């Protein structure tokens, strides 16, 4: 009798299998959804992240202790990220891990073109969703007072690089984006690993709270904060936000997702697992054309 037969089945996906799961999910999206459907999912993802950005300020309003303030901001923002995970909408962060994983396993011209299209649609859709929801919130209610001050303080931190105004500061913003997508990419990794609601939420909460507390630059998150704040203040505009935050942070987010999450875990897969995944993706791509 097998002594292990009565052991309970694990309630999570083993780490080596997570990259494969993300690959298959992304390939299924690329092959079954129209570009406009992908864009709509990305718009919803950007709106949900913006809701999390607002919640992070609402929760931390009036809290003066720095540690507690950052903890509450992280808890609030992780809500928006978790809503993205549960609704299976599209976030630029997740694509920075899943799409490189697809290319590492399967590289043909049609797949490369589809991956590049989804990458672009994810970033564009997230911005549209953040912009629309941020302006709708500002039109629907008055965010003046402590809420406006909380938003302004956060944006001031994110625009520190413009105040320095050097090439070194621009590259610091990019490096901050690398680290941000390492943590948020791992949050997506852990969410894929979990097989229960709480099994997904707890690691997401921890990873996202750490990224928020460290003030690392995450392009979709900052889209939400800028969309909420720029209508309220005069010292910054969207040009400033793009040049000194969203673009360098976005480049860093891509590099972080590739080199700190997708590539290491792909490399750590046993050769047989990589071969099986390549064969599966190739067959799936051929049969779905």
C-alpha cells in the first residue's frame, strides 16, 4: 500500500508549475479574444487599480505614524490589485511576467506579434481606465482637504525624480520600476499559485504592501494616482508624469518582469518540463489558428 495515498492534496500550485500556468493562460487569451476585448479588459484593470489607489489614501487619511500610514496604504492598494486578479482583467504588471514566459517557451512570428500587441494594449488600456475613473471621481465629488493632501503627498514622492532633473534621476526611476515589478510580478506569481481566495489574497497583500510602502514606481499604480491628483493641482501635468515617471517606470517594469521573475523561474524548470511546455504551446498555437 502506498503510504502517501492518504495525504491531502496540496491546496496550491507548485512553484515550477506556475510559469507554465501563466503561459497557458496568456496563450489562451491571445488565441480566443479579439484585440478590442483585450483592450476592454485592460481598461477595466486600469480602473480597478485606480480604485485601489483611492482606497489607499482613504484608509491612511489622518494617520501620522509613518509605518502605520504605509501599511494602510499598502492594504488599500492591494485591494485594487486583488480585484484585477479575481476578475481576470489585464494589468501591465502581469503581462510583464506572463508574456516573456510565453516567448521563452514558444517563439514564432505570429506569437511574437500577438505578444507585442497585448503588451501595448495592456499599457494603453490601463492608462485609459485610470484616466477615465480618475476624472469621473473628481467630477462626482470634491476631494479637497485631507484627501487631496494625501494624494498630493504621494504624487510629490513619485515626482521626486523630476525635481532632481538629471539623467541619473531618470535611471533611478527606471530602476525603481524594475524592483516594483519584481514584487508586483511575484504577487501575480503567488496569486496564480493559490487555489483558494485567501490562498491568493494573503501573499498578494504582503507583496503589494511591501512595494507600496517602499515607494517603488509601478506604472499602472502611478497612472491611478496621477489620474486622481492632476485635476486637483497645478504644479504637475501629464507631460511631466509621462517623462519623469510613467515611461521610465514602465521600462523598468518590463525589465523587472523579464529578468527578475519570468527568466529565473523559466531557467529553473527541469529540461523535461520546458520541453513539454514548448510542445504544448506549439500544438495549441497550430490548432487554434
